[in-house]
């Protein structure tokens, strides 16, 4: 995968919520470079981003999904929803964004499969997964401030949960053979910052990108409820662990 090559997308309306994991495993088995995320709406819908190829001719696995009843409808989206300029600080998308979506997509598919095999709810891994991503992408000295900003952004974006807030699970074991985010991608994100220096500041454009990436991953693992409960709990744990001891 080479940063800067074109991505295009497909929006896939699923046959049902239970078909999500089967479809993801079908796509993963093709060995193509891809990412996925959930699209809010009345019907369960995935956005699948593909690296290269045709933005209008469906790949063979879409036809397989349609025949198997995993997919009810497929619509091309030449510019993936996840790439809309308005989602990024200053309307500038980091060149490494697609690659970050892809590597976290692969992690999410593996985590979901492991949770299915073990009978463990995948939401239990949200705390550990966000801790992994923060550990890779955010310098140690900036993690407390980044998690605090992320928490406030999340409250503004999805609101507050009612009832029990849940507790983080940063120590939950993830599948042992999962690679972390490659150092090259972390370095590429660290080197990117529209209109500012390469040094991290208290409110940094990179933090906004990382917050969005982590939120997408939390929703992949635990659904929209993750944004109200597991994700805020995980962020509080990251903030507290990274805060300097008085």
C-alpha cells in the first residue's frame, strides 16, 4: 500500500445485523487493501473503501455477498464518506488517513472474530484497543491532554450516556498475533499538521484525526453504544494513566 494512491468506496446495505461479521470475513479473505466503517441509518450499512481498481465496477465479492444474502444493495461512492473534507481540521485530510483506516479495519475484523469464537462481547476490548492506538499514535507527554480533548469532542458529537457509565477494560487481552499500527504510519501522522509546526501543541490537528480514528474503531467493535459508554470510560482511563503524579 502506498500513501497517496486513490481510494474509492461502496456503501453496502446488509441483509441484517447478523450478516456483518460474515461479510467482513468474506472481504478480508480476498487479500485486497481495504477499510470499512459503519454508516448511521435506519438499515445496517457499511462503507467499504478499496485501494485502486474501478470506482464504479463492483468487485467480485460484492456479487458473492448479494448471492449469499449478506448484501441487499450496493452503491458506489467515488469519494468515501470517511474522506469528506469537512471531517478534517482545515478541510485537509492526512495522506496517511486511508492507510490508518485499513490497518485498524484489519485489527477490528480479527478482534470481532476472536470475540465470536470465545463468546466474549467485543465491546470488552474497547478499552484495550484505544489504549493500544493512543500508545502508538500519541507521544506519551501529550496523551493526557489528547484524551481530555477527545472526551470533550465525543460529548459534543454524540452526547452523554444516561444511567451507568461503564468501566474501562484497558487490561483485556487482545488476540496475541495482532500487529500494532506500523511505525511508518505513526511517523507519517506525526509529520503531518496543516498550518502548524511538527511539534505537538495542546490543541493539535493530529489529535482531532486520532480522536476520529479511535471513535470509528470503538463503533466497529461495540456499535453506537460504544460512543456513549465504553469509549468515554477508556478515555478517562488513558487520561488518568498519563496524567503527571502531583
